[in-house]
C-alpha cells in the first residue's frame, strides 16, 4: 500500500481525509499531530519522512487561531510558513508528492467577484501573511506539489456550526455578522477533492470551496432551520461585533468567495453547493 503522511490528523480536515481513505485499499494514512511530529523542526521532519518514505504528504497542520496569530506572530510563522517549507524539503528528498492546504485569508477581501487562482494575494491579517509565506515556500522547495486554498471550513471538531448550535441550547437570540461573504465548506467535500487530485500529476495551485455564496448570519439561519432550532439570529456589522469583542481582533476579509477556477479548467471534479453540504452535515451529526 502507498503511504500518505497526514499532518494535523486530529483536526477537522485530517479526520475527513482519514474517512475518505478508510475504504481505499491502495493507500494507508500515517497520521501525525504535533506530539508525533513537530513540523517546525527540520531535522525531525527529514528523519520521520525519510523513515516512512511516503507516496505523499498531506499537510493539514496550521496555526488557525486567527486572532491568536496577531499576538503569537513568531509561532504563527513557524507553523504556517516554516512547517510547509520543512515538509516540502523532505518531500522532494524522498520523491513524495506534497498536498498543502491554504486559506482565503491570503486575499484582502476587497473584491466584488470571486477570487481565482490568478488573482494577486494581499493578506491583511498575520494568519493570512503566514499562510501565504507557507505557499511560497512550497512553490520554492517542493517538486511535485498541490496547494489548495479553502474557506469557512467545518467538519468533525470545533467549528462555527457546532458553536452556533451550542449557543442555541442556552440563548433565545444570537448576534452574527452579516457583512462578510463567503462559501461555507464541508471538510468532507474538501477531503474528496484532495483524494481526487492526489493520484494525478495535475500539480499547482487550486481553490477548493463549496459552491454558492452566503454570509455568516444567513448561514446560521440555515443551520438552525436544518437543526429545527428556534433561536433568532440578529444581524450585526463587523464593526458592531468588534466593538463588543474583547482582546485583539484580526482583520477579516469582507469578501472571501473563492472560485474553483483551476479545478473547473483542468478536471471534472465539482464541489457540492454549500446548502447541500451543510444539510448532509447536520443530518449526519
């Protein structure tokens, strides 16, 4: 069997990838988290990858606390930039493919049409800056690589959907921002796209999100409708939300819609509409 190292395997996407490959007898996932492999340690990465000699590495590990990255800058660069660099060097050394997961935060969010892979990044938050640095290291050091940018991800783990459902248990109303637009994306849908691309030589940069556009407030309303919750959603602006939030708040892209342009140009693979994906997720919870 071909071995695939999955970093960040205990996260939402890592778990979804394991589910996708669970019934595939061609591939074996070698799961790692920070306690198993510190991707910021180049020597540890080279040693581990050299021992496994994988067919591919799927990098799901990241410092994803967007607000936390603003004050934990060095650690954000270590995990989101140096980590992908180290994995790229190791992958090239053993002839493995590298699948690196990135984010919509590489854009400033001031567009009014969906971003394609050909649009110029301009990150504003530390999180986006470190993730873009990681992309650039992958391009520099990996030979056979895929970079797939996603957004508004939810799956098996802590996420926006579960947070909103949790609030509905104790509150009659919730306030949610309505002026940030994006495409809620199921980790399962993203994992299927990764599994689709990985056996190919269709290398390069891709966007990978569910189809369609919504905002956080309307997304919450759909979550509650599907889950049979009566909690009222009160729409607020990002400025109003930040005014009532303590601590450092990282700048959010107001427009986070990614167009899966390269997938559509080069493959027949399509993501599900976001409404269909969240309905399936709620149904299977």
